[in-house]
């Protein structure tokens, strides 16, 4: 069994324990690539949070000049997965649905879909919602949101302490994402090259006009 670490928060201590993939608690939990899942327990806090590597440019790059993000070779952020945002109804033939780790704060299930955070950065600047049903949620109260932020900070503190585990997860995730990131980069490069050709054609037209009108409109003599 993995060691349990107690992290201090403004709402009291939170116990954080990394769960092995074979843990019974994870039987119905959906795993992301290179993710590590942690059980958390504290004052009005119970459940699990999964941490996996993420890139700063997870979404497709912007081809407009000056806004294209640098394509990092290794992950630079953490993805935090907790809360069920979709349906929990059984699949056909009664098969149960695997779901994201469930985290409850003050008796309510909280979630923050698509959450990624900078490593070693602020964990208090992301919205938290409360699950109200399949595909529905509402904003969490300030107290629940603040408690969620503290729990996430505690989990990340424990996770980042094991630098070997973080590095191994980064390598696994980078290898897994290489093909689709190369495909995305090639697509964006082609779009950028088309934009370059369009700009060059426009420059040529403007220069041609200026050259053609220069002799017909000499500058006035002083």
C-alpha cells in the first residue's frame, strides 16, 4: 500500500495517498495516459484526483501571426481530472460506465472539466462547479471553490515531490502524443505556408503598383 502524506491547508490537514492501478477503488475509474490517481481525505473532503502530464498548447495552434504558441517537446503543465461531467447511465446490456475520479467537498461532487495548471504555479485561479446531474452543473460557492483549490494544491505538492515519477510520466505521455502532435504541427505549418504565399502575393502587387506610378508622379521640387 502506498504511503499516505498529510498536507496542511487553510481548512485543516488533508491526507493524500497515491493509488496503484490495481487498487479496488479504481475498478470503475477511467484512466488517462500516464496518470497517477490520489485518494484524498480531510475535513469535509473525500474522494480522488488524477494527475497527468499536459502541454501548454493542448489545443491546435493559431496560424495568425504573433499568436502561435511554442510547441514544447516535453509536457510543461499538469492535467487534473476529477468529477463526472457526463452521463452515468449504464451502457447497453447493463454494462456500467467508467468515469473520472469523484471528489466531494462538503458533501457535493465538484468538477473542473479540462483543467490544466502550470507546474509550481497558482492553483486558485480556476472555476469550480458542482455536479447537479448528467451533463449539468452549477457554480460552486466561494467556500467550496476555495476548499477545492486547497485540495488540488495538496495533491500537486505530494505529486511533484516524487520527481522520478513525474519524469517517467512525462516521457510516457510525450511518446504517446508524438504522432498526433506531429500531425497537428504539419497541418499548422501548411496553413502558415499558405498564409506566407498570400502575403508575398500582396506585397508583390503593392510593390508593382508603387513602381508603376513612381515615374508618372514625380516628387514636387522644392
